[in-house]
């Protein structure tokens, strides 16, 4: 036990009393003490957001765009508290608010984006993740801080338990959990669903270790639960990376298993993976259905997510080398380069590989190194990894999370390797000193800075001064060097004093130093802002759009700046936006928007995030019921369009090609094939009120254009249910300008009726002459099958564990 490792009473008396008592308690109840430590640190990381009236959100970003720019509060500057968290503001928070508004019902369809699309199936809604539940039941803006605490705590405790399973003592476990849970890459992505998946990575490896080395049902059930939880986290790409890391770790664990037991261990691993996938079927099956019908795989065909420059590796030493998004940056999107895990952990991780090259250490170091090599595009390794199916379609820069976990475990081993008494090895001190000084020398020499710049950088680093933008290219990296000089210097000094400190005192000081280092680097990336700044009001322009519902609209992007009412934000106000930023995108909608409406389309970004006002684009948007176009008031007025509103918040224009959201048509034109149908509706001469483009002839409709076939109106418009009233003098086709998607069912006057795909991607229902009530309801097979499979899997695993009897969870192993 740790309390027994103190070499003498004299050294024990040197330890600070509080640290001695805390670590003695940790020695007696290490897991409980670690959990308490991580919980306290998690709360400290987000503490300001847990105060009344505060929120862990960068939603003040929205004040920088129409229709709220003119009403920006005095306390909001620039692009808000952290503009790099725009995705969380524009995607994930609106998804949570939408789900919250419908609890306890599960909204399966989202009519507020892209002509309507599945909601649960997008995965990023993460409706079933435990990390989403606080936002569904607690006061929303305050709940975001609670979610942050839960993620940090879960990640840190999982890494601690994994380190225990790998044979580390209490000091190494505490450090491993601290580094992984509070390392900068995890903290920087805290508001994304990515971290909802990454939080389960160490738990997955822990369960893999348990399944390989322990027989029985409980480890398999635990593995299944963790597999399900990471799937439910809301980011399939991260799930792929996590499961890939789990597969690599399984090979490592199997290499330690007795040859005669490996076959059964592989069977147990497969059973856990299959059972976990079944547990998550409630979200997995809808997602897989949408993915199979999307254009995302085709959009990414032959592409990789690219890589970051090797120069970004300096972020392992200086996380603010390019600045902070809350101050001044010289290179955008610092989150992608948030590699930092602390000065002392970096030194200890390198020492762990040098001091003792066990199979586990070498494998984990190699896995982390490969992950980092892929991130920075190291020739050979990058091409080899991205040739593997799955990696060839992914943003593999996010593999740095695997590198963070590897570094955390190695740092724990490195701390364990320090001798119980006496001075550390000269090689360790020499290496640590070189690691401390070399980055500083490189920065100073490269910048060739004078005394004035060094003084300004010192003020930025340690007196909270804001760098001037004119000299930021020099002052910002120098400030980062000052910060590194202090923390890395403190780490070297602590290592050098090892022989004069008791083990208890040394470990306590090491943990305090690392916690302070990571707190300084990570606090502020997830800003706490007043709730009054997080919420934006309904302006006159928004009120006009609300009055026009269920008509759709689009907002325009300026040449420089933030889009007017950016995609997805309309969900907060009950508006219907033809744009959308959400994956996967239904294949036909993707093709229509990319070919007819989007003005730019690069990389993996969805084409539906922007819109233009060319005649062809206006016609296509008009077919989708887009009646209004929103523009920022500071932009030059649009020519050739009728302005229907102008105010300090925005301008609104009428789309001259806008169709009603529902109409009746009596004529048809048969056009086989998707490409030909898209070309037909894009033809300037196409009149959707007189002619429907269909794949096969529909009975009773005229062949060719016909006079308007009657009238139709939307009576009720809910997420999973639409009710229409229609009147037709003869046989007609009622068209609703919503996306045609499997799972929608229709009744006409209470009798089942098929929904036809018309005009390339819209819904249509045939009616006879007269007045009719049409009801469309979304009841997809994937949802029904998903919850049934999930429920059956949960009951099956519960019965299996009860039948086999509980077995003791694996404790500390002898693996070092």
C-alpha cells in the first residue's frame, strides 16, 4: 500500500499534513479517493458555469450574426466567448433543446432542417446517451455544466481503473486518470458528442482486459454495456476510432492469455461486441438506415480527412503557441491542436518507455505513436492507415485522443518507476532538463525577439494581458514559451528534489503540479457566460418568419462573417430552414442542394450549410417551400428580389418562385432514373403546379401538363405527424414539399394510402375527386426494430448475469 512505502519517519514528517492524510486515505480506499479527487477537479474545471445564472456555453457567438447583431449586449465582444465552439452552439445544443421540448415523447423526425429529416437517426442528437439526460430534465443552460462535470469525471475514473488493471499502484493510477480526463484534447472537445464517446474509451479497454483474463458473464455484460454507451454517445466516427483502439488493445491482452484460453476469450469478446451493438440498436438501426440512404459515403469516396502539419506537435509543449480563441490567435481552430497533457506527464511518459520496456508499455507507446503519426500525416504510416476501410472515410486527426490515453498510461508507469528513495536517475534528469529547455531555445531563436517582446510576452503569460494583434505573431508564441518555462521548470525541479522528499510528499506535489498545469491550460476553453447572453430574443424579422410558418426560409452567408440565422438555430424558434448542418444527409437532398443551390462545397462539409440567390437556386428552393430569404442588414441589398422587411436586425426578401407547402396536381411526366428526374425539375420550364415528375405512371393522372388540380393546406404540422386538407375536382395528386423517406405512412379519410415519391424527392398521395383529410405519420421500421432489439438484449444480459451469478470484478493485475 502507498502508506507503507514511506522509507522513514523523518521523510514522513516532511510531507505536508493535509497531503499526507489525503494520500494515506487514498492508500486505504484508492478507488473511492480517486473518484472523489476527480469529481472535485471536474467541478473546479467548470465551476463558474455551475453558479446561478451562468451556463457552460459559447452561445454568445450568435450575437455576431443577423438578426441579433444590432442588439448585442455590452458584455459580449467579437465572436463571443469562444467562437471555435460554434458547432456546439449551432448543432448539439439545438438538438438537445428540441428533444427536451418533446420529452417524454421521442421525436423521430425533425421538420426544421433540409426539408425534414430523421432526428434520432442522425446519431448526433445523442438522445439516449447518459450525458444528454441532464439537459432533458434540469434547467437547460445550467445543465450544460453538469454534463461537463460528468464527462470529465467518467473519463478520469475510467483511466484510473484501466491503470489499476494494468498493474499500476495508487500514484500511477491517480496520475493516469488525471492526465486523460483533464488533458487538453478531452477538455477542448467537452461540448461535442465526441467527448461523450471518448469518455468510454478507457472503460472499453478495461472491459476488454477483463473479458480476456476473467471468465464468466459479468465481464461480458460490462463490455456490452460500455460498447452500447459509446455508440449512444452521438458520434459514429469517434465510435469507429474507439472500437479500433479496443481491437488493438484486445490483441495486446490476448498475447498475455494462455494459448489454450485465447479461442474462448475471442468468443467472449465477440459476444460482448455483438451484445453491445444490440443494446444500442435503438439508435444504431435508425442511423444505419439513414446512412445507407445518404450521400455521405459517396461524398467521401476517395478522400481522407487530411492531416495536420507536423509543426503542430509543438502544442505538446506549448498549447497556446498560436494563441487562445478567447484572446488573439495566429492560427485558427486551436481545438484541433490541443495536444497538451502537462509538462511533468510528458517527461514521465518518455521515461516509462526508457526505464522498462515491457510488452504493454511498448505496445501502448507504439499505438499512441501511430495515432500521432496519422494525425500529422507522417508519410508511409498515414497512407497505410488511411488505406484501411473506415479510416479512409474519417477525420483521423481526432486519433490524438488515443495518443492522449497512451501518454496518460505511460506517465502513470513513469511515476511508478521513480525509486522509493534517493535521487532519480541522471538520465531522467538530463532528459527532463533537455525537454524543458529545447522548446524555449527553438522559439526564441526562431523569432529573434528583443527584450520588449519578451516583456510583453511575460505580461500576456502571467498577468492576463491581451496581446496586440499587430505583434501577436511574435508575442503569442513567446508567451507560450514563458508558460512552458514555468511549468516544465517546476517539473524538473520536482524530479531533482525526489531524493529529499518522502514518496507521499513527492506524489502529492506531482499531482498538484499536474492539476495546476492542466487547469491553467484548459480552464476558459469552455467558457461560462450569463444565461442572458446565451439566449437570443425573437426579433421583428424572426417574428415575421414565425408568422409565415409552415413556409420555409434560408439565411445568406456574407463574404466575411457569420451566416444570417445559421443552419439548425431555427429549431430554437420553431422555424423551418431549408438549409441544415447535420449528418448523414439524405442522398437526393444532397445531390439537389450540391448541384443547384450550394455556392461552395469543399471536403467533408455538408453542402446544405449555404445558399445563394441565383435563379436556378431560387427555383429549387421554391419547390421546397422557401418563401423568405434572410440577409444581414450590413450587406449590400439583393437586386431583382422584392424586399418585404428591412430593419436593424435583418432584411427579408420574397422568393418569386416559392410554392405553397402543399398543392394538388393533375398532370404527370414519367422520368425514370434519379439523374434524369433531377434534371427535369431543374429545368426552367418545369411547373410543379401543373405537372408532377414521377418514376412510374400513376393511375388516373393526365399524361402531361394539366390545369391546377385543386387545393391543399396543412392543418397540423408536428414532428412525426402531418395533417392536410385537400380538395380535388378530379383525380389528383396531393404533393407535400417534405422529404420522401422510408417510414412515412399515409391515410386518406382514414384509409391506408401509399406515399409516392414525386418531383425527385417530395411526398405525394393520390386522391379521388372531393374533399379529403390526409394524415401522414412517421413510423420507421428501424425505430420499431431498434427498441425491440435493445430491450431484448438488455433483458437477455440481465438474465444471463443473474443465472451465472455475480463474479468478482477483476482487481489489480501483475502486468507492469
